[in-house]
C-alpha cells in the first residue's frame, strides 16, 4: 500500500490546527463566561440587603426615640441613634390590610381594590393585575422572604419566594427563624412582620373591665424577658380618657411593644453575626396607630402619624431627624431606589425619598394624602385627607352616619368604661363630636395639634379650605379613586 507521507502530514496538521482552534475557542468562552458571571455576581452582590420590619398597631406614643421616657425600647432607640428618624411619617389608612397593601404596592388602596381587611368574610383583595415590591425585587436577583403577619391578598400579587414560620407574637423566635435568609448568598429582602402590639383575644370576655392582653401571657414567651409596667406610670395620650381601664390597657400595650423591641435587638445581633450588617438597610415602621379608639381606624394624627426609623450603613447618616412629610405609598419606590433597581416611576403613586435621607428639612416634601374606606366589611366610613405643613383637611364622605367602631375597639375596656359610666367626653373631645362628624374638618396643626378646633366653616380660612378641597379632588382623579364621583353630588 502506498503511503503519501506529505499528504497525511498535511492532513494531521490541519486536524490539529482545527482542534487547537476549537480548544482556544472553548477556553475563551469559559474565561469570558467566568468573567461575565463574576461581573454579574459582583453587580448582584453590590446591592444592599434590605430588612423591612413592620409592627402591628404601634403608634408614636410608645417609643423612647420619639420622646416616651417610660417605655423601654433600647434596641429601637439605638437604631434611631445610628440612623434617620422621620418626625412626619404617615400611613395612608389606619387599618392593617389596607395599609400593608400600600406599603408593598406603592399605590393607594382605593386604586388597587384593597379597601379593607382581606381575611375571613371581609375578603377584600388587590386586583390580580397589580404588581408588588417582592415580585420586582425577585425579578432583579433578590432572595425575598417574609415572616409573621401577612394579612394581604392575593398571594399571586404579593408573592415571596420564601415563607418562614414562627410565632408572630414571639419576635425572638421570629429572629432565629430568619437566620437562613440573613446568611443568603444572594442579596435579600426580608419582610419581618410582628403581631405585636395588636390587641389579642379578650382577656376575660365575661368581665367588661378586664384589660386586653395585647398578646401578653403570664408564662411569657420562650427566650423573651417579661417587661411589665404599672398602670399608674404609663403616659395617657390626650385623645384618650385617663381612666383606670385605659391605664391598665396601655400598660399591657407597653409590655407588648417591649417584646417587639427585644426581638428587633435579637435580629440585629444575628445580622451582625452573619457579617451582613454593613451592607443591610434596616427600616422600622408600623402599619397604623395604637389600637385604641381615636387612633386606629381614624385619620386623626394618632391613627396615621407613625414611627419611621431607617439605618443605611452604606451612608454616613447617624442621629438625624428628618422633618419631611413622607407616606407609606412612598416606601416601594424608596426601597427599589435603595436596591439600585430601575423602575417606571409613573407606575406608582408614591415617590422615592432615598435622596433626601440625610436632610433635616428638605424642600418639596410638605404634603401627604390619606385614604380610608373600610376596616372590617361592616365598618364602612370613607374618608380622604390632604395634609400640608400647617393645615389638614378631612373629607368625611359618609358624614351623615354615626362613626362605626372596629369590633376590638368597641369591646375594649377603655371604651366601655366611657359608655357604661355615661361620660360626655372621650379624651379631649365630646363623645357626640367623636361619633357624629361634619362633612369637612379643617385643622391648623401648628396651633391645634390635637385637632379640636374645626375651621372648615370659618370665613377667615375660606381660601385655605377651597384650596385644599381642590387638591383633594385632584388627588382622587390622579389616583383613580372611585369615590371621586361624589364630587358630582357635592360640587366645589
């Protein structure tokens, strides 16, 4: 057999060259792939972790950082000293589900169908075509997790890719169960929601004047220190009547808040141990004001003006008090901004306040709106609010009816003590004025922070009144509020 050496050598060289070329291409692809992956990972890992810690029915009245010298909240006070405390932060609706839907959607509840409670027979639910903060953050590479109170619907809209289980009254246990998320390889968004200090089941349903437990138990909770308060040492806000029953219930409320504080401290300790503390933004808020008549379910200041404390260790912002008027509708855009996620601003009713964190009195942040429609399905009392630096206008749309009570507030010993003793005043207001409200309430909050002197019919304030009514109508039109049609019956 004849062997053509030259021809075969050339063939082998050609095959080797092809093999080498393929090898070099594969190596290049591998290196490029690794490089791209590294860059991608670096980009993802550069994003901050975010913890949104939300309590249930915690007002400004029960936090050391906001001036209460009696209550023990050392961990939250420390957060304030290490970050930013907002002095004019507002929820949009002083009702659990309605408020939480706004926190996670960046839209007012009247525009998303979240008019009131989602659980049981109330059955209010956000429209299925809406999106939410956790959905967006997961899309951009975040590990999203929730623990504790959820209280919104549907799950499809407010989906988290991890659900952690723990007793929502035991924030120490909740913190422990959050460890896998704190140690996540991905950047994480942790939605940490307590049941405290919401009212618990009636302490003694057969005894009207027994104080509510606010979730407290005689045996306490595992890992939690019992911090109790004497009724004679608590601070009674001016909108409540200073009765024996009120003081007893506030003492229970304080104990529940102190349990929250311990769990928050535990969570911060575990965060530090995870090595993620220096790249984790922590936000502390409540969904609405304290669970007492005159606060929760109302749009008066004790119901909607709430704590908001933010620590951003990636920026040198410590011990700052920010006077900007911000709202829970601003939270989703703000968190997306903090997470360095591009988003369509037009899709949200709120605006990011991330850029003004370090300022004490930023310009342009001097107006907020509130919108309450239902609490329970039986508690229909739509109210719309505009509040600027000095003035606040409340429109009671169903003003001809008696103001309805949330069931737990109606049954509370704090309210029953007023009713059963036939008192004419509830706190600093006449009971009749509390139950039967005018169509419009206009207050000068600078001179009248307790909202006692209604200026709506005063000739001197007619210009202010007309201006704020126009703003309210414009707000309802811009946010697609179904109740805007009422203006046709009551033209400006």
